[in-house]
C-alpha cells in the first residue's frame, strides 16, 4: 500500500470509528473532558494563570480538532496525511 492509499485508508478508519453513534458519544465525552467549547483560562490557587494547565487543555483540544478534521475530509481527495507512529 503506497502512502496515498494509507492516507485515504486512515481517513476511512477515522470515519468508521467516530462516525458511529458510539464514536460520536465518545467524541462528545472527549470534548466535555477538554472543555472544548468553553473559553477557560485556568488559574492556580493564587489566581495566576496556570501555564501548564493551559498547555494541557490546548493539547486535548488539538487532538479533538485533529479527529474532527479527519471526519470532515473526503478520502477520495486526500493525499499525504501525516501519520505519526
């Protein structure tokens, strides 16, 4: 399987995983865990911005955005999706 075929198959795999009712529920749960749709700036106990918590939340948001990007991708047109293993 060449790289373009692998990229197309990866898009299909995401759609088959997260396109089901089960996958949609899991994705919604991930969004809740990540405060995905809430503009929150975490503060520490002294009221200062907690930079590590901001980075952790942004990392979680980034994963969700990646999943949604794959769900909105047409596998027949996709080429060269990077797959980190």
